[in-house]
C-alpha cells in the first residue's frame, strides 16, 4: 500500500514518519541513568560515621544542578542585566563529558550538562585529591593512577558511564576520608557553576551584538570564559548572601577543569595516537592563562592562599599521571586496556557527522 495514502487514513501516524529536528535531538536525545536513591545508599555505606540519610537528603535538596542553574541565571541578571529566561536545562546521558548550548534562535536555547559530566568530574576530583594527599603511600598511589586512567580511557574518551563496580572502587579509595570528599564536592560545584555560566554566556553575547569572525572563532570562547569566571568569582565573594555555596579555596577549580581536558587529550594521544583539533576552541593552556589573568584583577578580593596550595598539589598529580601514562605505554604495560577498534569507530562516526555523510 502507498505510504502516503495510508497516512491519510491514519493522520496520527504522520508524526512518527517525520524525522526529528535538530532541536528535538538535542532536547530529547539520550537517556537517564541517574539513580539518586542508590547513590545515597552507597554513600552511607562508606561515610555512615559522618552522615545520616536525613542529612544527605537535605544536602541534595540544597546542592543540585537545578539550583545552581537558577543561581547562575540570577547572577547574569545581577551582573549583566540578562535574564536568560528562555534557556532550558538538559541533563540526559549523551555519552559526553563536555557541556554545550544548542541555540537555533527559533526555539528555547538548551544548556546540556551530561550525566556523564556530573559523575566523572566528581570522581576525577576524588581520585586526584586523594592521590595528592597520600602521594607517598604506594597502594593509594597505584589505585588512584589506575582509576584516573580508567576515567580518561573508558569514561572520557569512550563515553561509558561508570558502573557499580567502578563506583565502589572509587569509594573504597576514599572511604572515611571526609576531607577529600569535601574538597571534591566543593571543587565540583565551582566547576559546574563555571560550565553553566560559560554556556549561558554563548546565548548572552549575541544579545548584546557581539559578532565573531570565522577567522577568529576562538575569541567567543575567551569571552564566554571571562563572563563565566566573573560570575563564579562574584558568587564566591557574595558568600554570606549565597550561604557559602561556593568556597573561596575553590577559585582555581575552573583551571583544574581545563587540566582535566588536558589529561583527556593527552591520554587519547598517547593511547590511540589521536590528535584533537578544534579550531573554535583555544588550546587548554591558553584558556588557563586567560583565566589566571582575570583572577589577578584587584576587583576580586578574597583569600587565595588555600586555593593556591590546593592547586599546587593538584598539579603534582597532573604531571605525575602524564609521566606514568607515557612510561607505561612505552613499556607495553597498557596494551590490555586499549580498545582501538572502538576508538576508530568513534572517530569515523564523528568524521561522518562533521562532513554530513
């Protein structure tokens, strides 16, 4: 039977025969794997001496993605007179640790913070800070290195969500270490605020007439970074007004987030000989230097001593991880973790998407 005639008889079928628009793909694409109840019970198993279930629930009501999204938009209104009311939030799992904004100017803009982003950035900080704190403990050193390598390879590069075994392995490393848990959580929320503000800035900039040339598309990223970092630092400075939701000592967490991507790109290059070129984004090192220049401005006045100390320890682990990945790869000790065929398939798929084939 002719499909068109069949659809005339059953007009409701038409909506199922139409290919989804780009907007629908970005808005509804992916799936949700989040299980907050299971996560809370898992936390209680490893930190029961510090938290009750009631305290964890209260914490989740105060610290969550939606509340941070609302706070960041409040600061766009306060600092830039930009409401961003038409911007929506998407938090589904789309196999990416990158945040992004989809804005076709016709539909409401969508800021996407992947579930993979949430779980990975938090796990990254837990492993790095634990490694930094107990650097001389060979068992912890080895466990943290292996977990970071797993995060970079399986999770960040290949886009796989951590399973129960991986989550338990992570919590086993930090079990009972409340200091590391607090450091990781505090830095995570600062990175989340920065990422949300960065993406909203991409909608704000055109609203004030900012136009970027094809010759220098990276200028928009610098401007978005500057706006996002300004908002983060203002939230930190207004700690009494915001109930200390962002801690002063986390002011360098956005730089750590840049280093997170630096480690991901480096691991990809060493394991799979992949060189990532993104002409629209400046190199990680350049973005970091740009942020450092902002933080040094006299208008931002708060205590930076603890933050500088935390970042110094972070960089020790950052550099050590790179050294160990290269050394172990050269000695053939990482051959078992290589998933070359899967990486090649991802590379082909990405190339097809970019060329429209």
